């Protein structure tokens, strides 16, 4: 997690995620403690125990989702939350290199339905996946179906914050224009996309060259 202090950016090891309660409320969880979003100052989050225990802990995030101010002065123990088997534990909105905005939930991506406001369907709906997520006008999740008939897609983040989708089952010539693969003398092979370097997960160059950029209709 990136932490910005006086204009300087630091990498701090902490557990940060958004969770949805059984009442449909979205909370920010930092190191086991939960925070609620301020109604007017959308980048400010206050400890969920502020009203009951007078806890002064707070979190401020920038528009990119990085924590720029963290005040951890809890006067209580962290709440005990148990994850529901079908609960949403981690979601965010991402933008692809094609300029498309997607909802990502637990690694799966969703596109917003043009006819049904605030309703997102799995990006693999064209392959009969019935997973969906619904929000209210305040951005709170009000309904969801998380059963998928496929594995989650593979996305990589570029240096400018955009995401690119990768696959291992089509023609590698499709990504040639993006820079292609490099095989160093030592270490794993890697590929280059828009001047960003990504290490492959495969063990050899032959397998690595199966990885490519999907065409726009699959992103």
C-alpha cells in the first residue's frame, strides 16, 4: 500500500480492503479496523467506532486510491467480522488501455449494463456466465451473484495506472506491436507493453510466448 507523507511516497506493509456488510454497507478495512466514508468529503474515512467510543482514527485517500494520511489511534480492539461464503471482500474500478472502465470483484471483471442503471454483469456474460453486482445511487452494493463458470481473467497494471488484459490461449502475433517478448541471459522471460515490463509466470520462453494481449472485444 502506498502512503504519502508531506509529498513523499512510501511503501507501507498493511492490510487494506473494502468489505460489504450483511446490511449492504461498504466499509474500508485497514489492519482489521473498519472505517466509514464521510458523506461530504468522499476521500475521508472515519473509524466505525467514532460515535460509540469516541475513536479518533481516520484515513484520507486520494483519487487514485492511495492512502495519503493515516491516523491510527484506536481506543478499542478491532471488530470481529466473519466472511460470508458469497460475500464480496475486495472490489475496485479499473480502466483498461482501451479506455474502458470495469468493475473488478475478487479478481473477476464486470461491465455496466447500458439499460439497467448501476447493474454490472460479468465480462464473460457472452459465455453464459450469470454473475452480476448491483449498486444503489450511493455506491453501496445492494445485490450480487458471485458464481462464475470460468476462471478469473489475468490483468496487469501499467506504469500510468491503466490495466491490460492478458491470455494464454491465442495467437501471440497480436501483441507484437506492443513490444513483444525479451529473453534475458538469466531469469524469466518478460514482455513489454507501452514501455511497461511484465515478468511472465511461465517457466520457459516457449510457454511465455503464448501470452498475449486480447483484442478489444474481449477487454
